[in-house]
């Protein structure tokens, strides 16, 4: 039977090409064919090992999973966005409006800031601040609420996903562990209707105009974001007269190791975080609750009386460092965030075309 020109060309190609060593497949030498088969087997084994490793990694690391709409899952896409006037600035505002009778109170704002951060404090200064609060029949909570600016005075303009929004619809004055702050919860963002064309953008942008001032004196604000279940959060101090860009990325990571769930080495409860567990445990041991509670903290510790100023520093120190008698497991659901902050000075504001 006469072979066609095409079959002859294919046969010649396999005899002469070096593609995958096909020319050794039809080699007249037995050792060439054996060597070619061994190389193919080794290559297949390497590819199989690589596929197994990638598959195991694929199952364990959520960042490698396929893209999907997180709105359908149990994890909240948006965090709480929080803007605060620092407690030391609020206390300074409080001290400027009361009768001091010549008492030197210049160190009191720093003393309060150190106490809230779990740093060593001067007991004499703590006693003085406690005395001033008692003299004016006010608690620390009441002072922070009374002398913290309202949200409409602190946050002047807002724009959510390129749509101007009334800031009062987003931000509400709430007591948090970092003071009395203006908090925008995720549910409030969901209540803002967005045009379909803008809703297609995967990057969600919030623009705010802040006025951080204390009377005639310019003061900074504190800014941070917090997801439910996120561990320790550190506010960022913002200085007046600057334009800030904050880029937030997050990873929600759930431990898939079944042994940890069976052995009880992590807690799988929804919304659980080890930091909140330590704070509640410390409150029970101290016999008093933190006067400034965290966002989303359970209210079972609120039955305890608020800690006096002398105990706040100790309460915060133990809560931050942990306690050997507090059984607080790490969460099986980890939320890891990263915020990159850029800033630039405001120049030529009269030439700015941005309406906000």
C-alpha cells in the first residue's frame, strides 16, 4: 500500500525532531528508546509531585482559591471605619473648661494616654485626674462623650464609591476601646444605593473630609478599620493639612486542620477573637470592666462596675500581654489586614476641581 505524502512527512518529522525527544522513540538503538522512556517517566513524576503540592496548597491557603463574590458567604467584605479624636485631646479640652484653681494639669492628657495604652503612669497624676472627675461629678465615659466633637463637626463631607453621601448616614458616635469615635458600620455602607455601573468596580473607595481641631488649635485625628474577629488594632494618627490615601487589603483565612478542631486548639465560634477573650477574662479577674469597651464586645462584662483610673493601666496591660490563667484559644478564622498609608500636603486648593 502506497503511503501518502502527509504520512511520509509525519514519519520524517518524528524521526528528525527533538520535540520531547520523539526521534528517539523510533530509534534503531534499543538504549535510545529506553533512555527516552526513562526521561519521560521522570518528567511525569516531577509533574505529578508538583500538581500534588499545588493542590494541597490550594486547599489550605484561601488566597489561592478561585475568585468569588464574598457577599454570599458569612464573611463581611467591609470593615468598620472609625475616626476618633484622641482621648488625650478630649481630656485637654475638658481641662480647659473647668476651674483648676491654679493646679498644674499639663501632664494629665499624657497620663491618660499612657494608662489607656497599658504604659506606666504616675500615680499622683492619676489621683489628680480622678479627683477632678469626681469634683465635676463626671465619669471618664461622660467626659469623653461630652467633650468629643459630634460626627458632623468632625467629618464634614463623605463620598462612597464616587457618590456623594450625607456623612450622618454613615457615621454614628459610639463608645469604643479607643475612646468615643465616629463609627461607620458595614451595614450602613450596604444601605447606600449605588448605580449599577459604579457597583461593577471591585475597588470600593470612601472619601472623607475631616476637620480635626480643638477650638483655635489644630489637632490630629485617629483613624483605623476593624473587621469582626480581627485581633489587635492600632489607630493611625492623622495630622491636619495633609491629604491621605489609605489602601486596605484583607485576607480571611480559616484553619482547615481538622485535628485542631478536634483537639480544641482553636475556637471556631463566629466573631470570636482571642484579644476580646483576654479582655473579658481580665475584667473578671480585676473585678471591674473596661470603661471603654471594644467594638462588638459582648455585654456580659458590663455587669461589672467600671474600673477606676488607677486600674485602667493594669487592666489594659494584662489584657494586651495575656494571662497564664486565661484560657483563650486562637481563632480558627483569622482576619489579616494590611493598610498602606500615603500622604501629601494640600497645595493650590483654589485650583482643585474635586467637588469634595
